[in-house]
C-alpha cells in the first residue's frame, strides 16, 4: 500500500472515531471538542486533495470561529450538565445511517473513477482560481449569498433588541 | 530526497529553537524592563553557587527550574484530561504560525537553492489566521476544565475578545493583500524590496523626489493598516491594555488561575511566543520582513546612484540579521506598551474592536481599492 492511501485510511479511521465521539460522549463540551477534531481532520483531507485554500478556510471558519461560538454559548448558558442518553433516538439514527450508507455506496459503485486524480494542476484550488470562479462565473450567487448573510445579521440584531 | 527532508527538518528546528529561546529571554527582558520603567532593580536574586553576576543566564535557568519543581495541582472537581491538554492547545498555535514566516530570501549552496522559510504555502496569510484562530481553545478549555468561577469568567471574556479582534485583524491585512497582490508571505516580503519611486503612477511622478527613495514597505503604503493590525495583534496576545481574560485585579489570574508548575509555565511561554509571533508578523507584513533597504541579491543599489556589491553569504547574513533585529524591536515595543499604558474596561475593549477598528479597517480597504483603480 503506498503512502497516500495509508495516510488516507489512518485519517479516515480517526475521523470516524471522533465523529462517533461527537454523538456518544455524554458531556456537551467534550462533544464540541470532538467535533473540532473531526473538522481539523477534514481540513487535512482537503490539503491532501490539492485544495489548501478550502482546507485552511475550513479551519479558519469552522474550527476557529463557529465552534468557538458554540463553546461560548455552552459556557454562557452553563450547559455543562451531562445529557441523558435517549434510547428512542438511537434506532432512528441507526436506520437513517444505514439508508445514507446504502445510497452512498450505490452512487460510488455507479460512478467511474477519474482518469488521473493526481493530475490536478498547481493552480487548482489556489486562491487565484477560487477568486476567478467566484467573481467571474458565479458572481451573482456570490453576491446573493452575501446579501442573505447581511439580512441574517440585521435580523439577529433586531431580534436581540426587541427582547430587552 | 533525504537531503531535502534534512533541510526542512533543520529549518523547522532552527525556527522553533529561536522562538522558544527568544520567548524565554523575553520573560527576563520583561522583568528587567519593567524594573527599569518603574525605577527598580528587578530580577537579581538568582545566584548559582553564590554567583549572581550573570543575571540573564541565571534567571533563564532558575525560572523554569522553579516552575518545574512546583506542585502540579489539578482541581479535583475539574476535568483532568482537558486541564492537562489546555496548555498544549495554548502553546501550539503560536509555534506553528512560524512555519510560513520567511526569515530570509534564498540561500544558495552549490546549485541547491534553499528558500529561507519552513513551508512555502500559497495561502500563507490565511494559514496564519487559521492557526491564530485556534489559539482561543487553550484559553476557553483551560478556563472550563478548571471548574472555577473566576476561570470561567476569564475564559468567556477571552473567547469574545479574541474572536472580535480576529475580525479587525483579518480585515486590516486585506489592504496589504491588495497592494502586493499575493497571500504568500515570502512574495509579500519580496514585494517590499522595490522603491516607492517605481510604484508611483504617471500622474503622481512629482512625488518621486519627496518619497521616492523610501522602500515600498507596508508601513509606508498602508500606515492605517499597520496601526490597526498592531493594535489587534496586541489584543490577541491578551496582554495589558487588553488583559481582561487574565484581569489580575478582579479575576485573580482569569483563565489560568488554577494552573501551577509546568502547565503554568506553558501558558507563560505561550504568551511570550505569541509576542514573538506578533512581532514577526508585523515585521513581515509592514516592515519589509528580511529586507534591508536598497539591498538586492548581490549587493546594495542606492537610489542616489552608486552600488556596493557583496558576496552571497554576506547578503543572506544581513537579511537574516535584519529580520531578527526588527522582530526584537517589536518584541521590545510590546513590552514597553504593557508597562506604559493602563488597561481598558471590558466594554471599552469591545467598543474599540467593533466600533473603531472594524469600520476603520473597512474604510482602509475602500480607500486602497479606489487608489489602486485610479492608478491603473
């Protein structure tokens, strides 16, 4: 087995373990930290797949900002009591996991593997390429998304003001 | 293959060695410097076998020994695993950021060209911000795992403060990216090697006589961005005037109140490593990095005519020396700040971050954009 494959499967094993820990750990803070670990491993996958920009943004946005806010809220509301385990949810979760696994494996066996996945050029996934496609080909969706975010921020401020 | 690997390992070792030792020396400089500012004598009690003459060396040995031989106390009601993990989380980001900071141009030995930077990433600045954003976890997790009300308050303050100033810090660098047109820190450092004279558009050529002789350093092209970035960087190191997460007078020691011994030493080292990192970033982005004014790859070329050719190794030595001196200057400036200014109230910290630094950074981006478009 050559090195990239070995690295992939090692990381994938850690990713699955940390994702399972997110669900099964009784303490909310521990779950949040397991989720941070999972996000960091996913960002390593992006770097290995020649997309360092996406990998770094993954760390910056999800691990560095959103998860910190999660922890902030957990601590602010003092949600440190352990969550009781809910048996009824487990069967639903298992069922949907099985369904998802079935769909994914069906799709993966149907699709043909790319001719040469490593043949990605130096530029693929670089900031230049990302910026070019964002600001030339997809400029309208990009701007609509930014307006949507602005509306969400204004909405959050309005809601927070009303309560006080 | 093996030589390449050895070169990378050597560069990583040199950088980590320098940063950690500089962090240790800064601990001594801070104590001596504060004594100088407050008209005291400062740390002079560390004597080895009755010999106290070498103040620096003695303190450098005595300080860590003192910490390492103290009891390592874990609060019984706290989270033992996370309490131990948190100091590592605090130290890790400050050290790995150095992977993308260039400390020299290229070193040529035979026909092998060594880039004096541990890892050359085309997303360099984003990597810096990504790693810096992970620095919050050491504070938050350390605070939570201690199970102490003062700690928790410090942790909540720290997470809010660090996230707020990350926004301002990120936006203040956009101007630099627009001017030099790259995210790669080595390319940004190279871009600062030209003179302002060469960048002036036709209409402004008359300014050439006035400022044309200046090197095109970030601080001359983006002065507002420099002030914003430096302020935000000091806020990220959580030192006075932004030491609210620690808040000695109201929170005892904030997020690390329950830490002692070696783990406290790690938080301590993380703080000083963050000072070095902030200084290196300010140097690279705004003060030319390893650039010596008018020094090209083969010697000095002065704008008033005349040149002074130098051998390659001398040039590389000058560059690395210039980088080190600049970093030392900004470390000293941060220590001077910490002992010269009073601290903010928490609402003032938040107001400064969101209502002053953030809008000013946006204005800076706008003005830079207008100038760049007008100059084309």
